[in-house]
């Protein structure tokens, strides 16, 4: 082990020295400064990766039947003087047998050894013999590391499972499929574990995707905090962990009824917003601008043609506006040219009839009177200088004002407001919705933004300003069952290569979700082009707890195969307390638990409206207070579910919320209801 850590130290020292050198180097041009910054960023990244690997640098060793030995760890370490690497990166093909070998398919292994380090020293080893041979003196066959990992007290932060990934999980993590990979499975089957290790694998194995960046989306800040340590501990610090709200950079602090949120998640909203933007694009009308002392105008047909050309450009509204303006100016210039020529002809004819004089000079004066100095300067009056006229018109504030009335510049906020704060607009653009649904959507123009407005604003931004500038090579979505159609559109916009890993469970879906399965949820965005994996073993919830949720699961997700658990524990307890005494009963239960199981991470999960009461009753002394709507993905050693009836009736997805709440404990569950 010491040789590996020495090499790690050496690599760090090298990286640090190189970084210092790069930072000291002079850069004379903007190009050189840029190159220096890129090199410095690369080295800083390498430093962070080397630092991230410090804890538990190596965690496995493979001994082949041919006598070879390979150490498996968080990153690869090679020296030039050795053929075999000192340490193999867990994501390398050579490390696969560590996760996939079994006694039936030993993959050439005699022994798989798990190492547990403390600091830089090996504290424990545990061996599995895979070739059927009898244990030799140096083999340590005992409790597996998985058992130890699962029995460890929870800390409130998920740990990496890189040393104990199970075969069915590893198969997904390492899947060579670059398109859409979907992972479903009941509570605690390791979907989040798989999603995060998959992100690390993509960075390692798909360099093109890695270059464009990897994004991990979670349902809320609490969940992101829970998973925040996993990727850094795998040496990956360059993955952006965020929520959809943060992606759209919208502060959404208002809540709204679940049925309204569901309506706003429907794909018809995208059509409605597109319809509204189209309705702002020169619906009809003439166009006239003041030119000098007079007016120059074009016909309805010219305006309509300019609009059609602008739309056909496929550009977002605010950029297509330039095309529209350009086209209109062209039409005005043509009209001016025609008008000038006609006027000149008439004057010429008139003067010739009366006096026989040539009046070129008069025509030039005419144009000057119209305000086109450039025209007069650039040549004889009859040679109308269309370029100069266009340039003048393009810079003219009045022209811009006139264009604005036909094709106004729009902001995403204004677009969404114009739809949702106007009964006529709702009726015009959402004809398939009932009157009741439309009145549900209606809001005051200055109402604050809600969670469900975020994807509408994002959609509007893509319509008016184009797709987001920042896109990613691979996107991982956790709790993906939560995404509405409108949110899927947000995600797809940020992943043009459609390389995604999506994990979730429809039995745990919240109130905004309309889809019941993956084909329904993904069909509109990816067709049937996704590969579906199912995880079957729960590593969190004990068999005893799962058994008490079977009836509920059959109700909320008929046909879903219940998972089996490899954990066993106490039977869940059920206590009763009238509603007014619920908080006191919860406090009593949790204070007793905290005393009996010191160091265990405890939580009370209750209806959102109860969370305030719980916190002010001082329950946070013993436990975290988690509103049911935010419990997805989290886990604790002991959980008290307070007021199951209140959780069920709080939202349309109440029974699924309760199922989520009941499946958060790794050891003990107590339900207190009236
Ligand atoms: N291979 C593994 N080794 C060690 N721990 C594991 C492994 N797989 C899962 N776990 C642990 O099991 C627990 C549940 O995992 P995870 O949160 O990924 O499940 P999930 O399927 O996402 O659950 P949910 O559906 O409730 O969100 C976590 O504590 C996780 O660390």
C-alpha cells in the first residue's frame, strides 16, 4: 500500500510543480493567456482528482488462477518500470471481474479480496474464493464488505459504493450504450448509487461526452446535499449537480395546487407558448414609416411575406426579428425607389410638355427633401442608391419603433405572463383545455413564479432567444419519474446528443407526474430508443418494512414486482395518537429512540403542513424534520412517519408520498397516526 501512496504523493507533487510553472509562465497575447488558463485548469483538475482518491485509494485485489495479482482502486497508477499497473482504475476493463466474477463465472480469478483502509493503512481484508479451492492460510473469509457497508450508521450523506457495487448494478454502470439508459427499481435498490457511478464511468469511458461535460439532475437541494460527496470521493469534481430550477436560473418560491402544476407540466403548454409567440409575429397590418417629410409604406402582402421569410429562417423570435426587419426595409426601399422613379417620370413628362426642359436636378432635390443625403451624394438622382437607403432605414429609430409594433422583442417572462395572465390568450392558445382547467392556470400578472413555471420560462426562453448556450455530453437524471413533459423538454434541450442515464420508480411519483411508465414518459422525447434495466434487490429497506408496504404498492402500482431485500430488522411499529397530540407523541418516540440508539440518524417524515409544528416543538434536537414532498431519495437509520392519513390527503399523489416515507429507514420504522 505504501508504494501506491508514495506514487500518489509523487503525482501530486508533479502536478503542483507543473501548475506553479504554468502560473509563473508569461503570456503575451490573448491566445497565450487563454492557453495558459486552460493548462492551469487541467492541472488543477488533476490535483483535485488525486486528492479525491486519498481516502480508500485501493479497495480490492484480484488474484488470477495464473498467479497474477491486480489492485483495484479509485484511480489508475502506473510506473514506467513495471508492466502491470500498480493500481487499476475501477472503471477499467481489467477491473470488471472485481464486480462481475462469481463462483459460476469466476472470469479467471482464484480470489477476490476486499480491502478496508483507515488512513493509509489496511485495517481489514475479506476474501471470496471463486475457483472452488479450499481457503489457504492467507485467505481471510468472513463477513463481506457489503454487509459492513450496509450496517454502518447513516451520516446524512450518501457514501460511494465503489468497493461493493453488485453485479446487476455494475452491469448498468459499465453499459457501453451511449444513448438513453433507464434504470428502474423499487426503493433502496441502488438507483442513485448506479446513477452516480455511471456518471463517473461516462467521464472515464466516453471521452467525447466527458469533454462536453456531465450534468446530474436531482429533485431538490436537500437531495443534492445528500448525494454531494459521492462523485468527489470517486475523484470526479467536474460534474455539475443541480436541479431544474437552478438550471433555468429562476427563483421559484411560490407553491401552487398540484392539479395546476400537473396542467403546467403538460406538453400542450409548449404548443401554447409557441402559438402565443407566433401570434406576436406580424399578425396582420400595413407598415408605414416616416421618411423625411413624408410617409413610406408597404402593403399587407409585403408585411406577410417578410413575416413568412422570418419564420422560415427557423431562428428564435428575437433573432428572426432581424430577418423580418431586414425584409421590411427592403420592401420600403423598393417602394421608395418605385415612387421616386414614378415621380421623376411624371415631373419630366410634365415639364417636357410645358417647357421641354430636362429636370434631373429637380429629382435630386426631391430625394434630398425626402432625407436621403447619401443618395444625392453617391450619384445622379435617377440612380437610386438602394444600399444607402437601406442602411439609413436600418439605423432609424422610427423604423425600429414601427418594427417593434409588428414584431416586438420578447422576454421569456413576458411570454409566460402574457399566456397565463390573460383569459383570452389562454382560450386562444389552449383550446383543448376545459374552461375550468384554464381558470386554474390564470394568475395575476405580478404573481411570483412557481416550480411548475420554471420549465415554461425555459421553453419561452428557447422560443425567443434560442436553446441554452450551455449543453452537456451526458445527463444523469435521478428521481426521473418526477419529470413532467415540460421538464423533459428542458433536459433534452441541454443534451443535444441524447446521451442520458435516467433512474426512477413510478411507484414513488409525485403529484405533477402524469406518466405511469417509461414508454409514456419518454416516448414523446426519445421514441422507443432507450435501454431499460431493472434492479431487483433492496439494500436499504429491511424485508420486514417492505412486507408492510406490499398492499400499498399493489394499489399504487399494480403489476409492479416487489423487490426483495437483503436486510432484516425489527418489525415496524404502529402507534396511535389523536391529531392534536401527534407532535407530542412524535417527540416522545424520537427522544426515546435517540437515547436508545445514540449516533443513529433519525428523521420524522410528515405532511408538509406539519413540518413547521414539528420543528418548533424542538424535534430537531433528535431528528431531521422532512416534509413528505422532499423525502424522495433520502435515507435514515430510524424513521417516524407522523400522520400517514395527513400525508395521504395532503396531495393527489398522497399514497405514493406515503410509500416513499415508509421506505426511508435502514433499520427501524415507527408509524404514528390517529
Ligand atoms: N452495492 C452497494 N454497496 C453498498 N451500499 C449500497 C449498494 N447499493 C446500494 N447501496 C446502499 O443502499 C441504499 C439505497 O441506495 P440508493 O439510494 O441508491 O437506492 P435508490 O434505488 O435510489 O432508492 P430510492 O428509490 O428510495 O431513491 C444507500 O444507502 C446505498 O448506499
